[in-house]
């Protein structure tokens, strides 16, 4: 099993392999991560781990993507996460590769990263300028019947999108825009459906692709039925990637 120690970037969001993550980085502890990553040669991956914050624990002191001049500044790499930062974070996260790191004149950063592999968080070190974690790479098992399940999930996802698009009076993706490889389907649907963080986290933690697809099929059918009976829904951008609140 492959293990590594990487910087940790806790978020109120779940990152999936293959998905793009734009970040606006304002807090000093996360700026420090970006400054360290910039020391890595551009030919090498600039990796950090995104882990979702558990309900009831720290949320960033700034609004999404915007600095708050009235907010009290955070102090130290583990500020807001309590005496045991490991307990404040979900156990499974995703390694991110920062393709673009652009420093602004005020010292904040604009970052574009892509999820690569799932990892299990084994320990957290708060002794440096930012949190680091010992991470164990999780294998991407396919599971039985993943191909057939992926086809069913795609059909259910299209039906779900049509219902939601009808409620919002706009069209979404066409069938030829969607992937067909089971693992890609499983992660795309997990990221694109309107789901809360605990549900997304359960999908990320699924033991294999087939299990994730089965869960998504159940969720999509349930959500489609709800939308069918609730024709007036608030506008939600399904394709909007999570923005850092740090």
C-alpha cells in the first residue's frame, strides 16, 4: 500500500478523483502550503490532500472566495480544529494536483487543482506552519457489475437532470457529453448531483466503484421522485465546483 505525507487542506466540500477544484486561498496557514508547493519544479506534481471537515467543526472565517476584513484572524495550523485535528476531519480524502498556482499582489493565491487518488488519513501533524497528514492510498476496485450499473446510473442521471432542468427552465448535459467508464461515471455523478457533504463523503468512501454506483442509482431515483413532486425549486448550479472558504 502506497503511503505519503502531504499538506492537508480541509474544506467544507468533498473532492473526487478527476474533478477540478478552484481555490481562493486567503488564510496564512493555507498560503504557506501554496508557497511550499511553488518550490516544487513545474515538471513534478504539486500535491496536497483535500479532506472534508466533519459537521460541527471549524468552518473558515471568510465567505467563499472572499476575504472578510472584520473576521478575527486564525492562529496556528490547527486553529479551530480542537485538540485532535484528526477527529475534526473525515477519514477519507482526495489528493489534489495543483496545475496552476498564481500569487496575487496581496499575498493570497488563486489555485486550480485536480483530484487524483483517494487516500485514508492515518494521522495529522500540527507542528509546522500548516497541517500535514500521513496518508494511505486507497485502491480503486471495480466491483461486480460496474459496467451495467454505470449504464443504469447514466440513464437515471439524465432523467434526474431533465426533471431538475424542467424545474429551473434550462437544459443541462446531453447524453453524448457524459463519460461511460464506470469509475469516471461514479465520480462525476457524485460531484454533479445536488447532495449534502455527508452523502458525498459516503460516496467517496465507497469500497468499490460498483458499490458507489449502486448507492447513486438509489439516490438519483429518490431525488428524481422528489423533484417530480416539487416543480418549483431554488436555482442550484450543478456544475459549479466548490470554492475554498479559506
